[in-house]
């Protein structure tokens, strides 16, 4: 039996298969890691547009120091990804 790595979405706090999430490396400057192979501490986003927009509205993403370009790129990835993948 093969073990599927799980990671927690920072917005909903639910675990999902690692490959279905978007990884954002936080150090030294936040950047998206599509290949999931860069070193450094990271956060993961599930393709849930409603949760993402709510987190932006409430200011819950400020603690991660994400730039406007990174936020726009995350939003675009969420819109392009099928939310039923998780």
C-alpha cells in the first residue's frame, strides 16, 4: 500500500493530498513553487476560491508577507484549477 503525502490548507485547515495543493515558499521572499521542489518553509493553498476571497477580506494572508503579484497568481491558479480535485 502506497502512502499519499498529506498537507494542510492554510485557509480551511483541512488536509488534502500534497499534489492537489499549491505550494508557496515563504523564505526569503514569498514565491510560488509549482514543482514543489524548492527548499524552505512553505504554506499550501487548496483550490477554494470562496475561502481565498474570505481570507483576503479578513486580512488573514497579511502574516505571510505575500506581494500583490503573488496573491494575483494564487487567485488565477485557484480559478484555473477544478475545485473538485480535492
